[in-house]
């Protein structure tokens, strides 16, 4: 029986999301003049809140406004270092270490883009990353737009199943733990053998109570 521990990233492993801090980091260290575009970023946020934009569209427009035609990859190492220093839950570190010691394969499954999720996962000792993918420009740089669907909700579960199939791991031959803070991950919670809700927002807390899933507070 193969043991697999799948973790969400934003607000599960991290205290806060990673997308907004990346934008703030970029405004500080790259093309500071883009701060004048913040009112447009707020309009994008309103459009998403009013459901005029879906998550994929809102994410792409926000990154395009703040980064330009390509994501400044030279900023990623510094942002990752800052994230590891200031934005990781201590309890997440401890649980990751326990799962690793118990022989679990560690998988990060996140809606965040691989361009910054991968190095964060590597630093934390993960074995694999399932993430949203950025489209590539002809010069090899990453555009702010997604290639394929946002790795969120049912799409995240679909990609987890693809990951298992690519490694020829039958579901009956695996014991899966899944950790997340958000009700959008209900499909993955239902798929797992052990669903652990971490710092859940109110809808997930209610769902966890109804399903009997454990609730953990990660400081």
C-alpha cells in the first residue's frame, strides 16, 4: 500500500495566500511604476467578486497588469526565500516532517502557478507538485496567462487522478491523506482516505462538521 500525503498550499501550508504577496514583492523590486495600475487591479477584483470574471481570467488579468507580458522569473528566488522566512505555518512544517518520517510521498496540489509553487515545494521537501501552469512565450519566458485550466476544485482532483495514473498507482493500492483550508477542495477531501481540514474558513468548517472530518488549527 503506497502512502500519499497531498497538501494544498495557500493558507494551508502558508499563513496567507502567495499570489498577492508576489505582486507586492514585484512592485517593490521590479517596475515600480506599475503601482499606478493598482486602481485597475482593484477593478479586476471587483469584476471577480461580481462574477464577471472567473478565477482563471481574474488571475491572468491581475498578473498581466502587475508584471507585464511575462513573469519576471529573476524575482522568484527572492520571493520564495521571503515566503519560507515569513509565510509558512510552523505546524505545517511539523506535519510535513511527520508524514515524511512515516514514509508518505509528499504531493503539493495548488491553484498557484508552478513557477513559484515548485521552488517552495522543493525547499519544503515535497516529492511532486500539481499546480496551475503558465503558458510560455516564444522566447521561453512565462506569460501571465494560464496554459489549461486553473488547478482548482474539481480540476485539482482531475489532475491528482492523472498524476496517480501516470505513475501507475491504482486508487485501491494507495492510502491518501489530504490537507486543505478551503471548501473548494471538497472533491479532493471526498477522494481521500483521511481528510484533514486546516484553519478552515466557515463553509469548510460546516462541511467538516457534517462529514466528521478532523479540524486542525495550524499556527
